[in-house]
């Protein structure tokens, strides 16, 4: 969801003051990533009828790549809007794609967007989250006081699942009765993907408009393979859309879009995402207030400490989509490669092989709302020398 919903300008004491000064755009000396896989594919291109936004990605146990995204009918607006969740599949590493189909399609002005996915490794079940509006309110205008499934005055987090590699999907379940606190005005699942930890816990990041009128990152989690879900504690105010990643020691790192300042915010959890410590700015990760992505390259082996981070690397505009590699669990990000120099918006990524990352991102010539593109890159092409 875009900057139109920003409600607060609350400063986190001491955070930005500690940030090391870095350029407002990506560092000089960064090089374009050489591409030797399937050519980049434009998955969806803006038309007179619809705008396509908000990428999400999952790789199934069979290796099938699933991409979901918003089809925003009539306008690019966030909810409340006539938004459908679209799906495409690739069974050959992104070389070819199925025809797009509407996985979730309510009659307007209802809509369900900002999708996210998680794959449960043991069962292979794929979970899809999307955020539903009955057409009356969006995130900034949601109302507290109920978590009833029929309440039209707040957003509803829906979950569906597939047990056949994304071919067919269950009916939706409304998670509000399980996870929405009565005092929250609204919340929604952060788009892109969730994560499954080494303990088997499923974690889906959310963004909450809390009783204090400010935005907070948080997680919902499941310890029974997605049967039931629980909400963790709110992270500090002015955190926003986020991604969670697990380090080798089990620490969960939450990497959040900032509502203030020009650096990503990070916080850590020692209890699997239930509670988090203080928030700190990440001085190497500049950000123009946009959803980004962070993933772990491998759960074990020589690359178990490697993380990839992807966002528009600018403090001025949504531009310069940049992929960064950390060899030490996110302490430093020495390897920086430019993916797209022009307008660049929300990205999502996943490992699509042990040495290849798939990147799904908003981009265009004059606006990042022009198209959604998928491409893959070898880690070896990043110039990685850890």
C-alpha cells in the first residue's frame, strides 16, 4: 500500500541520529548484474483498464515458481478499490509462464490485494494471504472495536491454501477473529512472502494502525502448520511494511519500511517473532519509504550466513532497484548490484535454485506503476567474494 496512507511523523528517539551518512542514491561503482538465465519477462503491463502492482512470490516443494499480484481495475488506488489477486505459474525456472488468472475476484467496489505467500515445507501446502475490503474503508480509515468477520468498517486478512502446487485453492478463511486486536484501527499482511523458521513456525509480517494512531510492524505466526494463527507484539511506532528473516542462531530479524527518515529500520526477536527489541536504523540500507525484501540464501552449508536485500536504493524517489549481498547475517552489505536504474517500486524475491535468485518487481520508464517484471540472476554474477 502506498504513501497516501501515511498518518504519522513520530520520530524514534536516537535512531536516526546514530545513522551513518550515505549518499541519497546508490553508491558509485555499483555495476549492472550480468544476466545469463531466461530473459526477463514482463508479467503484467498497465492498460487503460487496469494497473498491476504489488508483487509476491513463492517456490513450491516441486520447484514451481508462483507469482501473485494486484490487478487494480480502473485506478491505481489502494483499498477501498476494485482489486483482484492474480496468479501465474512457471514449472521451468521462469522460462515460460502460465496464462494469468484471477485467483481472487470480488465484484467492485470490494477488493482483495497486497498478497503474500508462504510454503509449509513439511506438507508442501502453499498459503496465500490477501487483504479484503468490503468497499467502504481502507487502511487509514479502518475503525477499532470489532474483529467480526462481517464488519465492513475495517480490513480483513483472508487466507487460502493450495495442496496441488498452486493449481487449485481453498475457500478463504477470515483471520480477524484469530489475530486482530479490538483496539487496532486496521491491519494488513505485508506483501511479498512470509517465512518458515527452523522450528517449523510460519511467520507472516503485518502492518498495524494501532490505537495510538501510528503504524507498527508486527508478525502473525502459526505453530500448527497453518491451522491456527496468533499475533505477536507490536514493534516500535513508525515501522511499516516489513519482511522477516531467520539467522542461523534462530534470531528473527524484521526489516521494515520506515515511515520517517530515509533508512530501513531493523529489530530482532529471540522468541520466534513474538516480541522484538528496540528498533535501529540501518545506515547502509537507504530507502524512499517503500516495501522491500530480505531473504536468506540457504538454511545450512557454506552460505548459511548470506542474506540478500532488495529495494529501490534512494532517499529521493522510487528508483535504482538494487540487490545487496551480506556475508555476515546483515551486519555489513559489501556487495551492491543495480537491477533497474529507472523508476522501481515494490520488489519480491526468492531463491529459485541453490545459486540463483528470482526477482519480481514494479518498474517502468516514467513510473514504477507501468509493469511487473520477473528475472533471475546467478549469485556468482553478483561478484560475491565472502
